[in-house]
C-alpha cells in the first residue's frame, strides 16, 4: 500500500526526517486527540529504510520510505518521535534509533579518557583552576547505587541519564527538565540548553556545575535570550565536562539532539 503524508492544522511538532522538515503530532498530543490512539496507527517507519521496492511505503517529498507493521521494531532500540497522518484518522509512527544517543556518550567517555591521559603525560602537575560554581538547584540522586568508574592517570568517564523533553513557562522563566549525573561518573558537568532554528542555535539556559551523584530538574531562562511564543520547539543540550579536583574543562563536549521544548504562557 502507498501512503502520502497529510497536513493537519493542529500539528504541534516539527522534526527533521532525511533532511526535510516533517510536521506531525507529538506522542502527548495524539493521546489528547484520540482516547485510544493505537487504534489509528497503521504502521511505522525509520529514515534509514528507503526505496520504492517495498510493498508498503510512504512518500515524503520525492522519496519513498518503507512502512512496516505496528510494533515491528523494539522500543528498546527505537523511540517514537512523531505521528504523521496518512489518511482520515490513520497515522504512521516516525521512529528514531536510540543508539544515536547512546553511542556518542560511550565514544565521548573513551575520547575524554584519551585526552586527559595525554594532558597528564605532558604535565603531571595540573594547576587548580577556579571551578564553575555548583548549581543551586541540584539535588542528590536518591537510591543511586552505581559505583564510580576509575580511569587510569586521571582520565574521565561519564554515565548520563536524561529526558529529551523540557517545559518552559514564559511568565516565570522556569524550565522544567530532567538530567542526572550518577555516582558512576567521575566528571562534573555543566549543561546548556539551546533552541534550534534550521541551521542556527540560540542558548536560552545554562546550569552551574552538576557533580556526580546529583541531578538537575530546573533551569532558568536567560534574560533576552530569545523571543519565544507558545508552542513546541526543537532543542539541543550541550554537555561540558570538568575535572572535579582541578576544575579544568575537557576539550570535548557532548551534543544531545532532538530535544523537544514546550513553551507555555
């Protein structure tokens, strides 16, 4: 069966799909539109499977993508990025691979270790740098039984837990989000939140230092950072890493994409 995307006036989300802007419902929104939204799902798709040779396929601009049965892919490996209308009250789920977010963190841990080891070889005595102040809104992670990972010669290792959703209230400037730096990490982190508009980014919030064993659930909007109205925006987290003993900032950073920022009045 051939499908084509249809526009709905109350779409609340825009995602990148194979270089195209694709408007759709968020998972939260479709549950508001339909009491049992799964009854209206006819299939699912990922951007990596394209071509016009498939039995069931969907056309996005001039390209065709494979549409598989609902539930064909494990939600351990894929997460639901949006719901696209293809017929009256029928939808295809857009899936994105979770490994895209897991592998960069693992790669970052290895790279961070290599960079720190190389720095230690050049100079065994690292001067203490004035550290970034601890964020006043951090809280201890309850029931965090993870064991701190030791790295040779002062290297770094990080294990992060986070949500890809943030909620900004314009009247207060408060941003509700979820980001943990568990005990297993041996690096402090600083978190920056950006609005993504096409190819440009605007920083709207920045945390203080988050030590291992602590998490952050609230940030503050930077004054005059951006003019925002109610709606849903594409966001980006940038994570910077700091050596706890010296306050030295690592040369590498981690980018966490596909963050959804809901702006409320």
